C-alpha cells in the first residue's frame, strides 16, 4: 500500500476498489464513484505518465546457461551467500550456525546455476521503487542493492508444485548492455561507486551464473522432470506497460547420478 499522502492534483480517483494484488485495473471491482476527499484503503488511484517501462526476461540466455553440470560447493567457501541467506537451510542455522548440529546440515551443496538477462523494451526507464536513502549497502559485494525481490526463482515439479525456491534477497540494477537501432551503447545506470541504479530503455541488466546467489540450491532434490521459472518484478512494485511477459521458464531433467541437467523447451509463462 501507499505510505505517503496522496496529492489530489497528481492522482485521479477511479470508480474501482482493489486489493493491491491485481496486475490490471479490470481485475479490480467496480465500486461507487468518489472524490478525492473520500480516499480510503483499497481504493484505486491512478497517476498519469507519458510512458512506462516493460521488462522482458531473455529465456534464450536462461536456456543457454542451464546446459551445464550442477555445481557442488561447500558452505565454508560461500560466506557471502551464507550472509545473504541464499541457501535452503534451517532458519536457526542463519541465526546461530555454531549451535546447529552438523547432522542437520549438508555442508556440500548442489547448486543449479543460470544466467538471467532482463531487457527493458518499454518507453521509460525502470527505476527502483524506493528512495536512494533506503538502499542497502552490501559489504561483500561492495555496492548498494536498491530492489528487494526484483526477481524470484522457483523449481516446479510436473504437478505444478514448487519444490525449491531461490533465496536471492536483493538486487543491484544497472545497464549491462544496450541496443538502440545499431551498435551497443553505454547505459545510464551502474552499480559501482554508488551510482544511479535502474534499467534504461532498450538496455538489459544481466546477472551471470558465477555471481553470488545466482542459482537455486537443489541439495536433496530428487531426480526427475522440473521447470525452472524466473519471475521479474513479481510484486508489481514498479508499474509496467505489460506484466504478461514478466515470467519465463525452462524445462529440465535432473539426473542424480551424473548430476547433470538436460534442458527441454523454454518460453514465457503466466505467473
């Protein structure tokens, strides 16, 4: 919900009531007409804009990066990822791991690594929804993270049930590569040096598979057929032209003995 007062000269009250989870206005319920003085929780208010961003994850990049062996790492060698709670571990391990019996924690973890590349094909820059003063400094990475839950990662079985969830807690947004009717150009947003963060129009933010938490911890996952699903801007915290293209998937077979992933079809999916 909105935490700051609504300025009546910037927003228009609509004849709808919403829960805040709707992706489109038509999913709200039509209510009684109201004026600005009737502002209440659950009402729909609209701010007009000349353009909006439109994030589109690149499922080709996801597919190409999954054609790899599952990576095995020890917890001791991944302290930054432990600090960010990226592993599928008991909650009390993170609270005080020295008191958690070793029998409860598998120290050698199996990670399904992959790359995500997210393009902004809209008409406006995609920017963090919180003020710069609310960004979080990450000592391990030596830069600010400006967006909580920018992307969610799920491993889903053939019945549609989530078996493993990614635990990447926060993100730094920048222009990794840009295209604008010709050769690549330099973007306007970057993570290093405390610079401005976001994704410019016709640019992409890429998270390569070697980065911390750019994986799903599949330790203990049984062999079988699964889908890796990547959801971008899943809570709709930043308005976009279209939310229907925010989720992509890749089907894969997981072989336990060889610890290999065999990738099947990939594409867009409704979240």
